């Protein structure tokens, strides 16, 4: 669990949280899932989750109207995608995320994260204080 906490600390939204708060967040994280090269990590249906790339590399792309792939950016070990999905439920772009090499990811789903905040006012306060520190 210690490595997951270190990885969560790398997420900008969680950077200033104490270890006790990160431990609570780690408890709702999905188990690591490994995708082989060419497998879709996200099928473009607008998953409401933060995606933390543990290892490997994935490409994030959109399909154009004529069926061509437009690569937006690459994710590598330590990168995250979709931080806003933890806080805001809104339709996301129909992006595809595909493993370029064997890629291991962990997800934090919006609903589980929101339930955690509702059940832990102290965690919610710590998260607000973390955001406040970043704004200052």
C-alpha cells in the first residue's frame, strides 16, 4: 500500500494531503490492471474516473469524422488523466486510451470518491485546505 500512497501523492490534487488522507483514498482505488499493447484502456464512453498510469505507455486519441486517429497526448508511468472526473460529473470527450506497451493502471471512480468525501468530513476539509494552499 505504501507505493500506492506515493503514487497518489504525485496526483496534483492530492499532493498536500497527509498520509492518513491518502490511505483512505488508496482504499477505494481499483486493483492495478495490466493491458497489453493495442488493448483499449478506455473505450471513449466518457468514464468518470481518474486514471493513474503505474507503468507502461498509453496514447490518448480522438477519432475524426472520417475515421482517422488524432493522437492528443501520451501517458507514461506516473502520469494521471481525468482528475476533474473525481469532482465534476459531466460528459467527457469520446477519447480512446490505448496501451502502446504493456500498461498497468489504477482507477479512482467518481462515485466511490464522492462517497468517501461524504463519509469523511475531515478528508473533505483536508482536500479543500490542499486546494487552498495551491491557490495561495
